[in-house]
C-alpha cells in the first residue's frame, strides 16, 4: 500500500489590509461563524460597511510603527486579489500593560476554511520570529486549536490573563527535544 503524500501548502500572499479591501473585510467579519470566537463578550458580527470601515481604520492605527513580520496581514490566495482571511502577529498587553509576549492569530472566511490557509500563513510569520509566540483560542474553537497543534505549538491550558477572557493558550516550542503530548 502506497504511503499517502501530504497535501502541499496552499499558495498564498500576505499583504497589509487596504482601504479598497473593505468589502472583503466586511464579508469576513460580518459572519457569525468567524466572530463567534473573537473578541469580548457579548460577541457580535459587524453590522454594516461603516462599522467595518471604522474597524479597518483601527487596525491600520494598531499596525502603525510595527516592523514586519508584526502586524495584521490579509491572506490572499495566489491568483486572486480578494483577501479571504487575516493572520496577525502582535505584541500582547495584559491588565498591567505591555508584556514581553507576542500573539499569533488567524481568521479565515468559512468558504476557505479547511484548505491549510491559516496554517500556511501563520507558519510564514512564525518562521520570521526568533522568540516564543502565543496563540490564544476560544476554549470551544477546536479548529483554531488544531491549527496551533499543526504549527507544533504546545497546549498550555486555560488562562484568564488576556483580554478579560478565558482562552486556551498555546506556545511555540523552543525546546528541540520536545516531542509534544
């Protein structure tokens, strides 16, 4: 019996979100399937283009002064111009203020989930940093937890440290001898 070959990583580009991406941004973040795991409670999807424009403006402001690979990046499949998701690499703050921790995260349009886009995009950013990085997932977001595991991140359990939420925290593995759970 032949050994199955793994699926190749999807071809994609990472680029900053642009003002002319507003329709794609709204399409992504107006979906409950995406927003049910993001942000503070009560969670809700974007309601209209004005709200999307305001959120995109805040994202641009948040990325000001960050040097790549840090920032909020649009995931664009090769051969397309419309973003289908976001991958982020950002410094983390807790209730006491800035910390030494960095977060990686991903959000992918439901029509594009399950294709390896989040894993590939996050892997590209992780390849560019030389430090431990955290992924914080909603405790019920098993799909994002699977992405973290595919990236070789270690599940550190539940934490209430970040954003006033309970999250399952994963950390990139820095010990080359670690084999996982």
